[in-house]
C-alpha cells in the first residue's frame, strides 16, 4: 500500500509539473513526442526558441528558472536546432556557487561547444578554480568538463592540477582524473608523455573503478609500443584471474558476470602483449582456460567475454588446448539460432583458420547455411570467411558465388569491394587462362566502372601473351574465343567504359585474325560502339585505333578494304572534334589508307603488342646537335625553376602558369626537411663581404629534384624577381623548414615487425583433437533429418575432403610477369594459406635521384624538349651517366655570388665535362623572346595532311 501511495504522489506531481520541472517543459516534451512529422516538430521547436529568447533577455530571471531554460535549450540543440544565443548563459551558470546549477552549467556548456569554440577561454579559468575546490562533487564536474572542453593549447593550464588529483582521497575523483589525463594524451601525446608512469601507478589502485579506468590509457600505450609493457603481463594476468574468481565487490557484476567490461579490456591487452611471444603467452593459458570453462552462453555479456577469449587465443602464441577450447566455443556460436551469435561464430572461425585451416572443415555445413541465410549482414561476413579460405582447389566455386552475390546487390561501395576480391582471387589462384578471362569478363560486365583500370591492362596483356608456350594453336584458340565472347557481349544494352576499352582493343588486335569474321563486320561493330558513346572520348579513341589496326591488317595481307559510309562519317566528325587526340587518330586513319603494303607493315606491324619498345628518354641522338649549337654560340637552356629573375614578354605566360600552380591547393603531405649539405660554400661567396642585402643574378645551377622544386616553390624564386635577397647563411629558422646551414640531421625510426601467427601453420595441422572433430555441425541435426545432396556437393567443393583431394594444378604456361599476382601459383595445399608479403614502405628521407615518372607532366609540356638546347653538362641524363651522390652536391648559398655566369657548368656536372668551356651567348632576353615565338608558330597544325608518314618513310 505504501508503494502505491508513493506512485500516486509521483504521478500527481508529474501531472502538475513535478520532479523539479514546470508544466511548460513537460508539455514541450509531450508535444514533441506526439509530433507526426518532422515539419511539425520543427514548428514546435521554432516557437519554443522564440519564447526562450524573450525569457533569457529578461535580467530578472530567477536562478532556478534559468536552470530549466537551459535544459530546454539543450533539448532544442539536441534536436538539431541552433540555440547559440543561449551559450553565454550556460557559461555564466558555471560560475554559480550552487552545486546543482554549476553542474547544469557544465553539462550545457559541454553539449553546446567544443574545444575550438571562442567561449572556451571563459571556461578555463572556472575549471581551474573548481579543480581546487574542497567539494569533491564540484571537482568531478570540473574534471568531466575538462575532458570535453580543454584543447591542446589549454592543456598546460590545467595539467598540473589534474596530476595532483590522481592522489585524491576520493576514488571518484581519482577515476575522473585518470580519464581526463587519458583524454589529454589522445589530443596531445607530447604534452603528457612525461606522465605515462602515473598510469602504471594507478593500475595498483585499491579501488577497482580506478584500476578499470587505467586500463583504457594503458591499452592505447601498449598498441603503440608493446615491448615497453611486457613486464606488466603477469600483473594483467593476476588482475584477470581475481576478476574471474569473483573477488571484486558484487556492485561490479553485470547480469551475474563479474566485471565483464574489465575482463574484455584485459583480454584485448593480453592479445597485444602475447602476439608472437611464447614466454608471455605461457602466462595466459591458465586463466584463459578458466574463462572458457566458466563461460556462460546464456547471456549476451557472457558470449561477449567468450568471443574476446577466442580473439585473444587467435592472436597469442598457439596452444593446442586453447585452440580446442576456442573451436568448441565457436561451434556453439554457429549452432545457435541467433543471427548475432552466428555472426560472431563466422568471425571467430575466420580468425582461427589463420592458425589451423582444418578447423573450418568441422563446420562446413554451418558455413553453407550462413551463406544461404536471408540476413544480408551474415551473408557478407560469410563471404569474408570464404575469401580467407580460398585455395586453388576451391577458387572456382567461391568466385562464382561471389559474382552471383555481386550481381544481386545494389550497394556500390560493397559491390566494388566484392569485385576487387574476385579479381584478387582470380589473379592469385586461377586454374587456367581461359577461366581467368571468363571470370574477368563477368566482373567487368557487372561492375566494370568500380574496378581499377590496372586490372583491364592486365587482362589485355594476358590475352596478348597467351599461354606463354610455343603452342600457337592454343593462343589462337584463346584469342578467338575472346573475340567471339566480346562480339556477343556487345549486344548488351549498357556496358562499363573500362570493359568497352578492353573489347575494342581485342577486336582491333585479333578480330579478323582467324578469318571467321569479315573486316566490314568488325568495323561496323566498332563504329556502333563509337556512335553509342558520343561523350566518352576514351572509348571513341579505342574504337578508332581498333579500326586503324584492322585496316592495317587487311592491307598487310593484300586484301582490299573499302571505307564504310558509317566509318567515313565518323572520321569526318572526329576530324573537327574538340579533342586533339581524336583529331590525330582520325588523320592517322586517313593517312594510313593512302600508304602501300610495305609502308603499312613498317608502321603497324602485325601482333606486335607484346614486343618491347625501346624508348630513349634522354634523347641522346640529339647530343651532337646540341653540342654543335653550343659551339656556334647558342644560349644554353635555363630550367624554368631558375628563370624567376628574368622578366620578359616571352616567358610572362609561363611564369603566370607557374605561379597559379604554386598557389593552388595541395593535397599531398609535406616533405621532411633535407639534411645539411657537407660541401663548403664556393670561394666566390666566401670572399664576398657580409651585408644585409645581396643582389642576386640569374641563377644557372642545375637542380636534380625538379619535381620537388615545382611542387614547393622556394622563397629564392620569389625574391629573385626583385634582384635582391637577404643573406641567410648560418641563420637558424625558428618556424618553418630548417635552413640548409643548420646542423640538424633527420633520424629515421625502424619499426619492429612482430612474427605472424600464421607462421606456425606447420604445427597447426595436428592441434585439433579427435574430440573436437566429433562435435561437428551434423550433431545438431535430428536423427530423421538428411542433408540435401546439393549442400553436400557445395561443401565438398568449398572445403574439399581429407581423404581424397583433387590434384589440380595451375597451367604451366601461366605468365610469371603478371604484375597483379604477387606470388607464384603452386600445388594446392589445404592446410596453408598463401600470404602476400606487404610492400616495404617508401623511404621518405631518400636524397638520391628522383625516379623517372611515367605520368604526364603538369607543367609546360615542352620543358623536356627545351632541355635539349641547354649545355650537355647541365643534365647528367644526357651524358648517359648516373647522377652524382649527395656528398658532391654543391652548396646552395653559392648561387648568391655575383660571379655566377649564365651557361657556366654547375658542381653536379660530369667529371669528363668539368674542363669544358662554354661560350657565352647573346642576350638572354632576346633568346627567350625567340623561343616563345618559335613555340607559337611551330606546333599548330594547319589542316589535313595526307602525307603524314612521308618524311618518316623516306
């Protein structure tokens, strides 16, 4: 009866605005809950905000009423509306002496603003004062606000007080101090790095709450450097053992499980510390076995602990008993009717098969059921498991299943992921080239726009190279089947652009090679492709090039080929196209039709796609011409990066483009500063008296890192336009990149790579006992239930049989030069998984010569050809020798000397050319004026030139 009276009083107070809130606030909450649309909810909140603006503007609002108004503001802000007009009132309430009002103010401020807000500076002083309060509740409120509002700049203002609170007599304050210190570490590790030892001390705190809060920062620290915390393994194991034995107060129990969240965090820490460490893992086996034995599968939290135990077992050094216990628990998850537990079971199975692949064979029917489950999330997780289980014996079944699922889904993000996995598995485990081409056709047909273009290039190379043997008949059959399949696929209504590029290339190379299809038929198909994609210049370019190859093939074999009307109209259209690339292709086709058989065979050789093309990137055949021009008094070429001091009409446009690209947004990471150069300053610059301003002539030295100079324009180029520059010899910069005169040396840190658990696969085959094998998925089925024959065949295809496994080898003619396949195909091994080694990280401190990039230059396209007009000694590439070492690099400050003359050889020239003298040419401004005029006149095509190859063929 007393309880009924209490409930009645509370209900009466609620109807009259009880629980310390007014009836207006309760009506607001009720009206928002009863809103039938978002528009109606927005109207209610808008009216409420107008009302709150008028109330907050009243200077005589009582403090308790102000508390309610702030709560109503919080309610409006959490629903997505702007309540910034009340933020200052929340900041004012944090100064109140009343504890309920102060806590309400801190709560509102923490929800309204973040550490980047302008009002934070008004809260820092209040937090400092409250951290010294005698009331521990006020201190707790200040610590909670500090974790939310203190940014990187304000951390030093409150850090000493937070560290002092780690020794506070109240455990709640110590716990929140640990949490605040952890938050500071996350925002600015350098500010708290000297206080990391405090976390070790708090691990031995008498209060379990403080100890549990300390596990979070320790976990982050252990992830960064596990070796520095190996000595804590025994301590973590002892804590986990005490928790599992219920030695903590019952107030930490959750669903009758002793401190489950502390157990989960400890298991994660042990998994990191025991990875690849046999001695550290030896301390964990006993407590992990106790948790497996005492695990409760009746509650979700109990299953969470067991799942974390499985993750820990899969990370630490393998142990047969632990693997058996983990496999048994995984079997319970897979047999459950809950989709959540099945999901956990599939994920756990994917972790265990990395250690012992035979564990998956015990649950093959369960995996098949999850693969056919209508739950899409469970199905995706099962495909991830199959991806990890793929071998050369089951790749066909798994890839076919993945392609079927990829066709059925509409999520482009996951479709791209499935397509990339299909491509990776096909490239790594393909049993034959024929199957690989068919699989790639399916992937490109249904997800071509989502596949990397590199895959298309690999497919074209594979078709061109064939089986790699001397059997030309097999290669011809492969290409003929590809042509037939692509002609059939062209009838589809919509095909991806990358797939159309492959089709056009194959039809152009091998469309008429077998004689089954006439040239007019193939040309008509290609014209249809070009006309069907008027906005895709790449596809149209591939189609025109393919037609060009077909005409060349017909002329080479002596057959007469007439230009079809539709192709003639296509060529006429492309001749006046806005794309210069399509114009050039159209002119090439017209020029080719006017050549004889011998000329066509020289220009377009048959089946020469696999021949290596020798490209002279240095254009060494022009060395004699360049040297003769220099001897006759020609002006040496000056790189664009060194022309900043010369202002003329000819190079005005180039400088304007350079400045535009220099001031554009950069999305790449900043480069590290180069180390100090050991070479001494040139004699000319040393003998010069030290002054504040030094006139800078036009620099003529050669810079090896031209790409870096273009992407990061230095201040020298800007100051050179004005003819004077500050001398910065030996001056240490305080901000920005370090000067070359500084003695700082960048240090490179080598990260130690832990041994992978997969390396113990050789011992994993016998780790599963016969008792674990008997608890298979079939034990769940009823005596009268029979497994369908289709599932049995699918399971046999996916998992194979331990008694008799087909010895299917990949084709011996598989090309080893395939770029996408990182490992060589070997005979199928059921108990091992082929792991592709990760590529080593690039050396960011490499000061050697920049590798030649195959990408098109973003600056002046004639800069490479203009380099031929410079001295031979200006580029080590022209001399045919390698670039000099870093130790012979000249001092950059020597360019400030007045003695530098245009055309003089730099310190980085070849030894054989150091003694050569260079004649000084005419005026630099006149030379650049002539160069700009030549550029404008000599490269513009004036019309249709039918004799395009006349000069080349003599």
